[in-house]
C-alpha cells in the first residue's frame, strides 16, 4: 500500500507534471485512484486532497502562461475529489413541500404598487371616463329558480342576452353581499364557461357593459388564490381577449382604454394579447391623445411589459408641453412605464418636472410606493457620467438625502432598497445613509423584506468598506433571516437571488456553507443550467473563490456542465493587437492572433496597463511584464510579472513564452485600480472620498492568499507619479516590508 500523502506531495513539487503525476491526478479527478489506494484511505485523506487541490491551483492556475492548463485545473476543481468523497456520506434531499402555501412577497408588492396608481387614477375625475369603476353597473338580483332556468336555456340556444342577464345578476349579488365569495359559486362558474362559447355574438356596447359588471366582482382579492375564482378569472380574460383582439381596429380610444382597464381588473394584462395590441393600435391615435389618455396609455403599457420602447418615447414626446403640470403620482406612472419596458427617457423637460416635484415639501410626504416608483427608474437609467448633463437633478437628489434620512426607519423595505441603490449608482452615497441602512437592518428586522431586495442591499453593503463591525452584524442578520424555514419556498423560487447574495458575500470573505451547498445542489445547478439567463460566470466566481479562501468547505462545487467559456489563453490580447503592445511584448504577439487594433479603441485602464508595463521594463530589466487575466474568475486584466535571468534563458530572448514555461520564476503581480473601482462616499465631515470597492480589493486578497506578491496601483497615484518606474519599485518594496511584518507577527 503506497502513501497517498507522500507520493502526491512529491510529484507536485516538480517543476512540471510528470506523466505519472498527470495520470494520478486524472484518477483523483474521477474519484478512482487506480493505484493500490483503498477507498478507506481515500476517505481518511480528504483534507490532504483539499490541500492538494489548493497546491495545484497555486502552481498552475494562477500564474501559468498557457490557459489550457487553467481550463484543466479549473474543471478538475469543479469535480473536486474530496467533494466526491463527502458526497458518499451525505444524502441530498429534494425540495421540502410545506403544507401552507408560500405566497410571493414580490408579487404582493407589485400588486400593491399597481393598485396604488390605479386608485389614484380612479380618484381623479379627468381619468374616470376611461375607467370601468366610474360607470354605472346594470344590476338585477334574480330568484334562484330563474338563474337555473337561464343556465339551461343558454346551454341549449346559447343566447347572449341570457348570459348578460346572468352577469347582471351576479353583479347585484356581489354588491349586496359586499364580498367576492360569489366567484366560487358553481352557477357563476357555469356562466363563465358558457360566455366563452357565445362571446363572439356580443356587440361592442354589450361587451363594455358586461366588462363594467364583471369589474366589480372582486377579482383583485383572488389574485393569489388557486381556487375556483382564479380559474374563472383566467377563463373570462381569455374569452374577452379573443373578442377584443379580433375587433381591436374597430374600437375608438375610449373603448380601447376601457377594455384595457377590464384586463387590469381581472388581472389578465400579463398573459393576454389585447393589452399589447391596444398599445400598438394607440400609435395611430398618438397625435390626437389628451394628457389623461397618454397617462393611461403609459399605465397599461407598464402592465404589459411588452410595449415597444418607441411607443413609450413617442408618448412622452407628446406629453412634453404638459410635463410641468404632472403630479408626482403621474410622474410615477411615467417612471414605471419606462422601467418595466426598459425604455430610455430623452426629454430634458421630464427631469425638470421631476426636479420641481422633488424640490417641493409635499413630495417628501408622498406615499412610499410612489416614491419608490419615482426612484427605481432613475437608479436604472442614470449613472454618474450624466451629472454634467443633468446638474440640477443631481443637486436635487443630494439635497433630498437629509429629509429621507429622517424617514429611513419608516420606509418600506422596497423603497429603502431603491433609495440606497439610487445614491449608490449615482455616486452620491453618504456615510450617514449607508450606516442608517445598516442600523435599520440590525434593529428593525427583515421579515417584510423580499429576497430580491436583500440581494441588492447585500451587494451595496459588502462593496463599501465602511462600518465593518456593524456591517457584519447586518450581514449576519440577513443570513439568519434567509435560513428561516419560512423562507425555504422563497429561496427555492429565486435561486438567482441566492446566488447574488453568495457572490456579494465573497467580497467580505464570508462563505456560509449552508448557502453555498444550496446553490451548488443538484436541483439548483440544474435550474441554472436550464435558465435563459447565463449564470455560469457568477457560479464560477463563487466556486473558485471558496476554493481559494475557505479550506473548511467540504460540500458540492460547480458542475462541469455549468463551467463558463474562457479564452484559450489568459493573455489580454487587445493590448497585443496594437503597435505599442506588439513592440513591447515581442514574441508574445502570436498569442494575440492576426487581428490589428488601434489605440483609439483603448479604455483608460488599457493605457494604465501600457504605462505600467513600459515602466517595469525600464526599471527592472530582469522583469517580464505580461498583460493577463491572472485569476480566471476575474475577467479584469492586470500585469503579471515573471522574473528570469539571462543564464536561465540560455541566451534566448526572455520574452519567448516557450522558454518561460520551463523555468522557475518568482510570482509577482501588479493589480491596477481604474476610476470605476472606486465608490465616492461623502463622509460625515462633508468631504467626498473615493473608497476602493471590495469586489476589486478581493483580487488582491485572493492573490496574496495564493502566495503571490501583489502590488496595488490606484489610477490617481499612477497619474500623479513623476517617475513611474521609481514609483513601482517603491510599491514593490512596501509590499516586501508588509510581507516581512506579517511573517514576524
């Protein structure tokens, strides 16, 4: 019986893998160990195999010039040997089915948001002619015997007049009972099914009258129910969708909006064709539409989420003369239409109107749902680069922070999330707002928070290096809340949010094992693989990060099927496709291919790379700077420094990559931080300071964890340095002193 520890450690200390070592590693990857190593010994040496994997990564994945090796090692990590061993002792159970049905808090908030704005429209007399609730219902309560007789007659002759009489009856019953339990009545279900069979005989006027009666039956309360009301709601939606879609060209503006309101009342806007066809039809009436009609069009366009962005932009263009008179609620409707259809606002008058409303004292007392609707689009559509085009709006947002701080404790979680994200995305975040959010999470609890909101807030909290102790308490509170059994259904319904939270926690080197195991469970990985959205990069980032930073994790890791596509080699070819890069890197040009590129396509960070490489070549003749993606799960190029001597190179040029592969070298790296790596935060003394985002600080931390000498170069230091070569030499000296201090400690 050979010793797995001694043999593997011996083969791994070689400069390159021998065929025997490669074969053994291949066997380990498959969990076979074809040598005479027993299964029992394999299980006992799980920890040694984990250390082996870490050694392999450090040796080859981090600084090896050729990317195929990185691919092989990365895939080997995806089938981690000690993970395979532990899987024998863990039975992964399927999803737990609770007796009580879990209801999506996100769906509840969306309904509250839509209901808020619909109620505002109903309360305004200018919109009432276009809403069913303002029309008088034709109600008549019939005797039970008459209802039974009418149902029999309709089954035989299918007269639409009798169907309308039945719906008039149900409208009267609903008003008298002041409830929506009539929707569960078997006779009502029969009437609904009969309507679908004879609905094509309805005239437009009769159809509108029937919609008026049906809109008052209380379908809104049955939205989240799996009972008979939900089935009736869907049947009615599809029946009227069939009728209205055929006659959409025969309807005028008022009839189009009334029909669209019906689909809102029965909650059918998201799965029927008519609301979209209505939006398309309204394009022909745009020049004639009044302000109320345009606002209602935008409201229904937001409900469908499929209306064209051209229609949204054209509607806003026709509203420009009325923009100054829009209320904060109407601006919220405009915002939601753009937010849900991903259209872009190009009207300066819109931002002027929004600024005017936000500057008023009354706007600070506006309902939080309305405030959330106003802010959510701004965080998505604007960025800090637009400050020069919209200075007044940015100034207004800054001045709003103090009044908002007084409402932090009372704001709904969705609104607080949008407030925090707005200031974060616009580079207007202050220390007070950041810490107030942390204290809100610590003190008030998270029961009313959606997982989606927790994911976004976690990303902001972990990316800003402030309030370390209190922030860690807030993150712990988030994890405790997510792990509750009452959240299990929500976690299973939104694995992408759980992945976002896990990736954000890596910024702070926090790896909750239960969360990582849940993300890399077979069920979750199967869902990620089948998803229309590509989550492979985030999954790879999480998997690689936990391998590097958490040696105690023994759970599942990334499937090979979910491994992202990476470049064939880790050289940053864009830099080598320019004349400057070709001159500097010589023989490495063959790694860049034949494509040529001009420096006109360079970003600021590309110029930083060239400056650093040029300075290193002059200051350290023995250094070979290479523009590479040093860590494969960070698609951010940095400068990898390989140090060789001319004697070792046997007289060949040191830039020959084939020669470098066979030499021992000292692993060093220069990590560049461009302007986008910093978050501007206004401190409590009023000064705005740039703070390095923890996502970028994470690269340096992981490189040092792997044993590399990592030097950080901020863009503002490189710009202000006179002699850049001396500046880099000083940086390397400071890093050596830091490592010496760590060693002494």
